[in-house]
């Protein structure tokens, strides 16, 4: 089973410590939701794990399938099966969406095991149909001129095409209407298996109405302060975060 294990992670941006002892274990077959108020370091966590150069890991460790994640090159992490969908995906000019996905699919395959054009087309047609994505998407440049909702669907398309081992989805639900939300949830649910683990970072509980997480973690001030099952997300929806702050004596 794939695994991502993070222990006592400390991360700084411009000398300011944002993550202060974050830890989590994600294994194949598990969906973890990470929730928390704005500014607690959720996106910082995602960026640090993917190796964004502005985020300095000052201490702690992370292993991906037993290997030291921070010793792996950034593209190596993706090729090994770690997938990150960003809160603010970048636009890349001059590469069509289909080309991007196909080269990413082939990047971790040996020369005689490349995905053929026919196989690729069959698969992308199938997934685009499922996600109710327009055919013209394939030929558009990556994320260029995509609306917020289109970017999110496109990330789920990439997810379904690449079939990563562990995915980190940062605010994949932000700005989506209910129909788009259901489509995104359907895509993630389709991947559920022992060979796939997922960390869903979200501010709101509503996505979790459609994707039942196995674990829910609350993040505050750079670390997980409370963990539970789906009922914890429900309680956060009803009562907000203040009761946790009071319970733990956290001030902000
Ligand atoms: P969340 O995703 O939980 O809303 P972020 O990880 O985006 O939180 O931000 C955590 C903290 O780090 C915030 O105080 C934010 O202002 C700060 N921060 C995030 N990105 C940067 C950056 N590029 N430069 C400086 N500070 C940043
Ligand atoms: Mg934020
Ligand atoms: Mg964020």
C-alpha cells in the first residue's frame, strides 16, 4: 500500500514559522480531510510537501513509500505518484492540456511501456465524459483562460488520468457550485481503492457530504490539534471552530 508519513514538520516562509509540528499518516485506501480556519498553514503544508522553493523545511521529516520525500527532486515526487492540486493552479502557455497529461502519464513509464495515442484518447474521452467536460478542453492550453470551475474539473481530470498513489487536494471545492462539486466528488470517489490515498484540504464541510472521509483533522496554528471521524466535520459545520479554541485554550 502507498503511504505518506509526515512527522513533526516545521516550515518557514521568509523566516516566519508557519508549520509548527505538523504530523499525519496517510495510507492507501484512506481519505483524510484536513480542515481549519484561514491562515493556519494548510496551503503551506501542500506547497512544502511538493517542494515549492519558497517554503523552508526547518525540521521534521516526511517519507513517501518509505523514502525521504525531501531528498527527492520535485519532478521525482510527481513521477513516484504524489499528486498535488493547488489552490491557485498556474497557467502554462504553449502546452495543450492533452499533451501535458499524456507526457505526465508517460514520464514514469519505461520506453516500451508508453501510453499509446489510441489508449490515451480512449481513456481521456471516457474520463471527460464522466466529468462532463467539453471536448474542446483537450486542445486548450493548460489552465489558460479557464474559469475557476474549469480549473478544478481539469485537476480532477488530471487526477483520473494519472492515477497517483497519494493525492493532496488543496481547496479543490472552493468556488464550485453544487453540480460541479458533485462531479468533483464523483471523480475522487472513482479512485477509491487500497492503491490510492488522499488528503483533502478544505475550509468547508460541504464537499464531505459527497466524499465520506475516513479521518477528519482540524489544523490550527500550523499543526493538527484535533482528529476524529466524519462526525467531527459535521460538528464544525454546525458550531464553527471556536469551541475547539476554547477547549484547547488557543487564542488568535
Ligand atoms: P491556509 O491555507 O490555511 O489558509 P496558508 O498556508 O495559505 O494558510 O497561510 C499560512 C500563513 O502563511 C498565513 O499567515 C499567510 O499570511 C502566510 N503566507 C502564506 N504564503 C505566504 C508567502 N508566500 N509569503 C509570506 N507569507 C505567506
Ligand atoms: Mg487560505
Ligand atoms: Mg489555503
